[in-house]
C-alpha cells in the first residue's frame, strides 16, 4: 500500500460528555509515510520515536548547562555554545536528546542585534535506554529580516524518518503578551499557545527561583474553539543553578487531550522553539559579575 496519513489530532470538543477534546482536528493535508515497511490496509506503521511518544502522557524538556559559556559570561565575554536538551518521561527516563547544529558564527549572533533574524537548526534524536540513537526530528529556523510586525520568526518541523514537513510555528507580533501559532504541514493554524502577559505572569520578565516568578504557564488552545488541550509549564532552576546559569530552564509539557504522537512531536519541538525565542538569554550576567567583584 502507499503512504498513509495519520489520524487527525483531536481538537474539537465532542457535543456530549465533559471535555472529550482529545486532539482530533483537521486532517494533515500532506501524506505521512511513517515507515518503509509494508502495512496492512488501514494500518499506520510509526517510527520508534513516534511509538514512544504515543505512550507518554507528559514529558520534561531540560536544557543542559554549558559551563564554559557561563564562565565566560562572568568574565564579561560570553561565548555562546550549542544548546542541548534532555527529554524525559514522568519518572525521569531519557528518551530523546536535542542538539543545536548551528555553527559558531551564527550562535554568537543569537544574543546580539540580529537575534530575531539569525537562522538556527536543532536535531532531536531518539535515545531509547540500552538502544541505538536514531534521528527523530529536525527543527529549522530560516534566516529572515524581522522588523516589528513584518516577516515574523517561523520554524519548520521535519520528520527525519520521511524527510517531510509535519508542522511549523510562528511568533506573531503582540504588544505585551506571549502568543504563538502552531500550524500543520499545510501551514493552517491548528493550535495557539497563550502565555498571557507580564502583568499576570511576572516570571516572563523576572525569572527568579522563588515565588510567582519561578513558573510561567502556557495554555495550548484549539485555534477555533479556544478549548485548552495541553499545557506547558516553564520552571526556573534552583537558586544555585539560577545564579550561575540563569538561562537554563526546564519545561513540563502535559499533553492532556493530545493523543496523536505526531502532534506530541510538534509540541516537543515547539517547546525548544519557544526557549530559543524568549528564554535563551542570560539576563543576570552583569548582576553576577557585580556580586563577584564585591567578594
């Protein structure tokens, strides 16, 4: 049989029952061959990474500290290193590992005036315990000239098993709130990630490891009905980690009503995209250097 399309994600609330939203939305218009092996008619064969995601109700995305980068930041000449992320299940088992593939020159531009325009790439690998590492997803942010509300940043998600685009993200222009558009393979808006504004979530502008600043919650909503189908919670690290590596965060992604593993993969990639866009800047380098100077 030819390539089979996955079942659409359950996004629309059912007419009866309490919030049976599960992600079942519009069909992805681009066919997805989830594996090269022959499958029985009507049966979709998924890659090992997709099969693993299908069984996970939630994941933790943890950025790994780059101590050379933090040490050079304290000295006043930060060298931007490649970002790396561990993806764990609810009991702490690592199943995925994300690595930034951007070259050194482009990485140094990410914290400068060209941060919004700079391109970058991230590869997500499937790392089963005791198994061989396999390519899973590729996240690609093309270089673009961003100016206020014109030509806003976007990124594409590629399934490495098929080489096909399965979704994309867009960061629209907003005044004082964080809002993202999550699209399917045909660039149709399916989900909206809403982080509110800095007035209701002080952790957006002031990420301290205590009180209301220690967490920022993002509601993942259906683009049409505005029903909440998933949640992403950004967590600030411990006090010691925050002092030396304040830009290293962790994210807890609860899929809730999202059942389709392809959309779970898109949400995993989106979490990394969001970290690159807004939470990948060392905000207290100067404060740390001032404290060390007084010691």
